[in-house]
């Protein structure tokens, strides 16, 4: 049962957060809160040692201030900051956290250039032009839904984390 929770909670919430940012340009607080609560619940259920709790907390504490600075500069949305920080909690202060941050940067760059290219296209299919989510993405004055890049990087890294390895071993 715990293995199923490990394999479902994180991927489901991360995918939902990315999809939400794509479709609404918003990542609700409840997504980050549920990620944090899911981490705490699974940490308790698996008997995660207190020292490991600290290493996971350090992952969040390393990522949050940097991303909060990006938010203050107007480079990142508040929902993105909370989302990436909650994901960093799950990853912890591990080599995977570095890989995650690098992937977020690469995927974010590809997403940004892709949207800049898309926004230069003046004629789009009617089926897309009538969709609110596409209109937000196509708007040259609109932001970049970095939650998509954050989610993609989180889902890519998750199989390398201790959580996934724990589930694979059957606890």
C-alpha cells in the first residue's frame, strides 16, 4: 500500500501542477501543500530517520531563497516558487537535486524559446485560437508557465530518488 502511495502521490500532484500551469497559468497553493503533506505522510509511514528529514528540508531551504529572489525580480511566479520548493523537499539535498535544477533550467529555456517562437506566428488554427489556454500562451504580453518545465524535470528525476528506489525494493 505504501509503495502505491510512493508511486502515485508525487507523480500525480506534479503532473497536475504542470498541467494546471499550462491551462490556467496558475499553480494553486493546494498543489504545493498536498506535496508537502504527502511527503510528511510518507516519511512517517516509512519511518524516515530524523536526519533524512533534515536533508529533505535542506533541499527545500536551498531552492526556496534562490527562487524567491527570482520571484522578487519578476522572473518567476509565486506558484512556481512554491511548486519547485515542494518538489525539492521530496528530492532532498542530494545529487538528484542538482540534476533537477539543471533540468528545470534546460526545460525552461526550451519552453521559453518555444513560446517566443509560437508568439511570432500570427495565423493559428481556429480550433486553437478559440481556446482560452492557447490564447494565454500565444499572448505576447503573457508570462511563461514555468510550472510545465518544473513538472517535467520533477517527473524525469523522480525515478532516481530514494523514494522510487524504496518502492522498487518493496520497502
